[in-house]
């Protein structure tokens, strides 16, 4: 179907007028070239659903909330996932390792639409500590951040554990032990930095995805972010909004991957020679 199809058919002259207004009566290649030219000028077009509103305006209003939620969630993910993975590797095949990996597997396995209502029931309606919805202050930030950040933290923990275990078995680590270096010194001075490459690789798409928001989390907690627009624009057949959110996500993804590539050389100087 087309963007203006509905249960009640429009009169042909009305439909033709609407298509003429949005330049949909032109050949496909002309529409494509016109759209590319508009993007080059920063014009993402007008919404078909929210009449009279520019896509840039809609994204500009919703993106800050998603970025704010994403930054908080990323901080939580790295602050929990990194130490969890390192500590689990430090006690490989001992009970701290088993406990932490069980928590990590639970974090990966439990879906957001299950975790979020449980937290709302417990901490909002049960204990009354936080607010169940909207995005209007610190009390509103805690639960969405936890729900969005814990899954990423679990993946980071598993990646970090596997990477540390690989590095800790290296020859230079055995040499360090033979010289009498403590396990703590080996772990934090020699192992940790060389274990960051897999986590950095995962961080590019992770940061882009989490900053542009999670539709499920934003819907449950009524966060006015861009995630809902990325999904609802499809069901609304709001093609300019679909394209606009896709372009924004793509730009963020490219930038994040570029930053990750630059960080490779900082974390591991040997990459500069390759």
C-alpha cells in the first residue's frame, strides 16, 4: 500500500493533490535524487503522519531523551560488566566465577518486557521508591536505565571473561609470574588492557543501538525517545520518518565504529603497525 491508503478510500483528485504536495507523483529516480539532495542540505522532509511537522523537528525532540537514557545505561553496563568479567576470570571455575556467569546468563536470557514489569511492581507499587513511567527527573531514570543496561552488562561480562582468560594464559603472563609479580599486578597492569579489544569491537554497534533507544523499554516506561518513532513509523507508513530515523541511526553507528577503530590503536599500539 501507499502512505495515504486507509480503510476509507480517498477521492482520486484528493489523493493526486496529496501526492503532488509531497512530490510522490514524480518518477522514482527523480524522487530518489531529490531526497538525496535534501539530505545533503539537512532536510529530512515532512512527516506523513504528523502533518505539518518536519522530520528533523520530531527527531530533535525525541533523540535527547534516548541519548540520555543510553548514556546512563552504557555507564551502568560498563561499570558492572567489566569488573564482573575480570573478577570471574580471576576465579576461573571457582564459585565466584559460577555465580557471576549465572547472573550474566540470566541478564542475557531474561527479556526486557519481563524484567521491566517485575521491577515496576516491586520498586514502584511495592516499595514506592521510584516512578513507574515518564522521563521527568532522577526518580524516573533509575528503572529504565537498569532494564536497558543490565542486558548489555551481561554480554560485556561474558566477553571480558573470555578475553581475560585467553590473555592470562599467554607466555608473557607466565613470565611475569615467574618473576614474582602478584596476581593483582598482572591482572590490572598487563592483562586488562590487552583484553579490551573484543569489548571495544562489541562497543561500536552497542553504543549506537543503545543511544538510539529501545522500543520496548521506552514503551513500557513511557520515555519520549526516538525508539518508538523507529517502530511506529513503519506501522504508520510514515516513510520520511522511517528514512529519517534510519539515517540518524546510521550516522551514529558509523561515528561509533570510527571511534572504536581509533581506540584500537590507543589500547594496543601494535595495531598501528598493521
